[in-house]
């Protein structure tokens, strides 16, 4: 705001002074020329003013007197122009400055910023238009926030309502899947399809419940001192990945973590690398100045540049061919939320020599 005001003030001041200089020069030249003509020629028809000027001037005005007269008139006019410019500039720039300050506040997210119109001139009209725009924008944002809160509450309510019947369905499918050997081929295929789809629905509901906790602000961090190599080994063992990724972790590395949430993050990153990348998948963990750093990388095709900014968006899938998969589309979003709950961050990129790499930083 300050540079804009300074620039406008400077322009006003220079404009007034420029006009004053030109006016001073022209006026002084015309005035002194008139004095000289009157003094030297003594016209018969000189009026009262002319006679007084003749009486004031010496018989033969010198060059010094002419110069002094020009300078005096110019200084007076320039001084008057500077004072006028300062006064008018302050009156013009004061409402402009208030308008700029309100616009800066809106740019920083304060949608309640308003400007008090002063008078009925064009600047006051701009201020009223600004206030109208700000009011409409604030109302639109409030409506969007209410719609978003309603949608999130609906998703959370539906997820919890589905939890009970889904548990019963899962129990039934567990029984059915154990007796497929005595079924016909068609019945066995139908049973396997039902089991797979109910498993997919179960993961989706669990992920929706998890993400709803973050939205509601009820997610709580239960941190303890964790042996990082043991935690990584447990994550791989539970999911049957023990021999698939290469693990490079310093022995004795310890950190304060929520073990369940750390497991969710790591399992999601390794699972994606095994499913969509190419071997070798490498998991490394080390202590750096910013905290514990865990990286999961692979040697696959990497992540498209267009997908990188949206990779952690909910329900986003970089490959259209993966629109229907076993995942919910919430895994990376949940992993990022868990990293932030720890006070850390999760980022994704591509290796210079090919493949994707995910970097988890936990303070």
C-alpha cells in the first residue's frame, strides 16, 4: 500500500509543480515585458494601473531587476503549487489509501473488510461498489462453507450408519468364502465377487469414518517413544510384505510417534509403490535436523507432472484406468492428515533416474 500512495503523491506533486513552473515563466515574462513597454514608451492612454507601474519602475530597469522579478514571481507560484498539491493530494489519497488497505485485508482472508464512503465523488462510488462486492463474496463463502459442512456431516453420518450392517455382511461373507469348495462354479464366482466388493465397501467406509474425524477435529494423537525399525517390520509382517521392499533403516532409531497412525501412513505408501510402481521398492528411515525422515521409492514410470499437485486430494486417481480399483481414493489424503497431526508433512515427487518417491517428515 505504501509504494502505491507514494507514487500517486509524487505524480500529483510533480504535475502541480510542472504546471506552476510553466505558468510562472509565462506570467513573469508577460508581466516584465509589459512593465518594460510601459516604462519605455509611456503611452498616452495608460490607465491608472499603468501609471502606477510606471511610477514603481525606475526610468531604465536593469537586467538584474528583470531577473529578480522573474525569479520572485516563479518562487511564489511554485510555493503555492506545492502547498496546493500537498493539500489536494492528501484529500485524494486518503480514501484511496483506505480502499487499498481494505483490499489488502481481503487478500489476506479477512472478508469483513469494508470502506466508509466519504462524499459523493467517484472514489466514494468505488468504495460503495467495493463494499457491495465484499458483502456478496462473504455471503457466497459462508454459503459454500455451510454446504461443505453439511456434505461432510452427511458423509460421516452415512458411514457410521453403514458400519453395523456392513459388519454383519462381512461376517456372512467370511462364512460363505470358507465353503466355496462345495459350490458350483457359478456360485463360487458369485461368492468371490460378493466377498471382494464387500471388502472394498468395508475399506471405503472405514476410510470415510477416519477422514470425518479429521474434518470434525476429533482426531487425537497418542504418541509414545517408538522403535522405528521394529515398527516398520511390524507393518510389513502384518500385510505379508516382509520380503518385497528393501528396508534401509538405522538400528536403534527411535522417535515419538502415534504407532497406529504411523502404520497407516507407511502401509499406504508401501502399498501404492508395490501396486503401481516397479521393483525395487526401497524404504529408508533416518534422523535429520528437521526430524525423522522416511522415504518410499520405486523404479516405475513415476508420477505425471499434472498429477503431482492433486496427488493428496480426496478421491483423486492419477490414472483414469484406475478409476475402479480396490482403493477408496482416500489413502493418500488420510496419510497426509496423519502426518500433519504429528506436526509433520508428506510430499511426493519423481526420482532423477526414474520412479516415484514419497517423503514423510515427522518432527
